[in-house]
C-alpha cells in the first residue's frame, strides 16, 4: 500500500529491531498481529521496551501470540521446553521471516515479556488461532 492510497495516513517501515522514529509517549493504541510469533526472545524484549517507550500511561496494546493451542503442533521435546521454560523458538531460519516461529506460555508472558504491562484481557485461542492479549501501559 502506498501513501497515495490512503490520504492523511503516514506509513513507516521499520527493521527487525527497534527503535521506531516516534517520540516517547506518542501513541494511545498499538496493535501487533502475528509479529512476536516470528521473533527471538531478545528481540521480543527489545520490542516490548520500544512499545512501552512510544506509548503513554493508559495506552492500550493488543498483541497476538501462539500459545497453548499450538501444543499439539510441537514436537515432544518442544512441549517439554514450553512447559519448563515457557518459550519455544523454531529459529533455524531468518528471524522475522514467516517460517521463524515462537510459542509462548501464558505464565511466561505474564511474568516475563508483559511484566511491565497490565493484562486487561486474555482471550485464548480455542482452535489453533493466536491468543489475543489486551494490555494497558500503567
């Protein structure tokens, strides 16, 4: 989509890692659909920090993740890792690509990745869709 397609809307292309070209506290609302599902743990942490930077107190974030519904798609050793560490990465391909895949347990997300955000609502996926997290920056 080009800038000409939707007048008055600005498009910005970002790279795999932050930062974004926006001032701190710039956004009221951010959504990330099937983005963190293709990132490593360290890059995911960097992006959460960046999202915290570019939003202000009270801002809402909607993020989707691959969670428990994907357990049946994981290999036995991956299920063990998921249950013990809360995160599984299938990362022997280019990070950020469609094939790179990350799976996160609810506990891992609430105690690690989203620990500086308030969980407003968690909507688990019942049939291999992604879990939806509605979060608020305190």
